[in-house]
């Protein structure tokens, strides 16, 4: 049995189904056009004026082709589309984006020029850093070379955990380090089995009915039980 398909014509542009594919009663060109026009022309992306990261889905990340594609997708609530940045003109603030999607099993793609508005502000991390936020204090004492070596390692560790140090106060025989993340500081000491600091806690506030404590760590690298300066890491 032979099925003869009838040639259809798009009610908007009059293209025939011999020329282009159809999605519902309209041709794919008009369908793509309609979807594109219904999308916003301007997308705002938040950027931190301190670390220059941009806001993507949940976090702030360094700006690159991949992160900006995800930031745009997130801001446009365009879950059903795959996006590809074809061109980004930072001076004009425009981006040519290729959108791809499937509608009832038909592939559909179109290019749209978006205006990218960059909203400068602070990411949560830099905001807290600016405000001098800290939840852990490491009171470090010892010979200056050992202290310096320790500070470098601790800062690197905190940074790898996406925390920050908001302040370092110099002391006559060491320094006090104010860090954003007490869990990161604890993890640092846990990773060094030869370093056992004295710990104390200080209540500093409440959040949703829970008491918030700052952790204080005291360590003297000259302490004979502290083998820091003798063991190589
Ligand atoms: Zn059409
Ligand atoms: Zn930042």
C-alpha cells in the first residue's frame, strides 16, 4: 500500500513541506522565529567586582566561554535548550547564541543575538571577606621562618576549600589568622597528625535558633610536642 503525503503550506510564510520541515501546522523556520521572538533580548549576568567571577547556576565561577553559556542558560530559564556561544563581543555587550532543542522529535535550532548586561556587585565570598567575616582564629606562635611556612600552607589549604582569610594580625612571636571556614581549618589540622592545637570556642551569634561558635586554635610551633619544624611536608 502506498501512502501519498499531501504537500502542506505554512500559514505564515507559505513555504511548502517539500522545502522545509514542519512542526505542527507551521514550518520549522516560522516556529523557530516565534520561539526566538518570545525570548528576552537582554540577559543580566551578575559579576563580582572583587574576584571578577560571574554567577552561573549556583556558584560564582571564573568567566570563560563555558561558564558564560551556563550563566545565560540559567538566567533565561532555558532548561529545554542547549546553548552554544558563537560570538561574544564584550565591548558591545552582545552575544550570538545558537539555541538547539527538540519539539515532538523534530530538531530545531536558531541563532539569536542577546544583549548581555553585566551587573557588578559582590559574590557571597567577597562580600563576607569585605565585611571581615571569620569563624575561626588561628593563634600561631613560633620562630618566624616556621610561622611563615605554616601560614603559606594554611592559606593554600583554606583557598582550596573555597574559604578565605579576612585578616592576619602580626604578633610579637607569630600571628593571628582570621579565617572564614572553621571546618576547613579543622580539616587542615586533622591532615597533619603532628599538629595538635589547643581548641576553644566562643559564642558569637544565633542563626535560625542555632548557636554559632567561633573556633580558636592555638599552636606554638616551638612546643617540643609540635614536630612541625622537624618533619618535612
Ligand atoms: Zn513558515
Ligand atoms: Zn568575588
